[in-house]
């Protein structure tokens, strides 16, 4: 492993981490949608899953342009909970971490890598929308109702 990495290699490392997070979140939300207590919860979660998978594809495409291959199926374990409320809370925490990562990358790449900054900015905006949906669903969930 070289002791020095080019800007493209560093960007690819960061984007690979984002791609893995997007893929893991999509799998996690799909599992949560399968166990959702209400059909409207499942529908909204599945909409997010579709957008999250699209985000992972966009990052994978950019990684390919940078000479990296991203795994199609993430291997990171998904997080779960005993109730719909707990599962939503866990996913909400994961989105907060993802949004923070994307915000930091956008600020870092703003001038140096405008194409990558635009990509992570779009992903961040999308993640903020997903977080808002999760907050809404969490507010409508019963924290005391276990599966």
C-alpha cells in the first residue's frame, strides 16, 4: 500500500464508504418495511429504499469513473429493533451520521472537486428528505408496542 494517495484515490475511498452506507441503509429499511405495522409505513419506507438504491447506484457510477468497483450488495450488518419505533429510531440515527459525512465531504470538496461536491450535495439533500420522513413516521409510532 503506497504511503501517498492521489486526490482521486482519496475521493474514491470516501465515496466507497458512502456507497456502502447507502446500500446498507437501503437493505435495513427494506427489512424494516417488511415488518412495518401499517401498510402506509411500509409504502413510505419502500419509497425511501428505492431512492436510497438509486443513490448507491449514482455513487457506484462515480466510483467506476474513478477506477474503483463498488460491491453491489453491502456486507455490513443491518441494525434492528424490537418494535417499529425502535427500528425507525435506529435508522434515523444512521441518517444523521450519513448526513454529517455528506456535509463534511461537500464542504471539503467544494472548490477542489466540484463534480463530487455536487454529487454528495444531492445525496445530502435526498438524505435530509428521508430523515424528515423517518421523523414523521417515528412521531406516529407507538414506542411501547413491541412486535
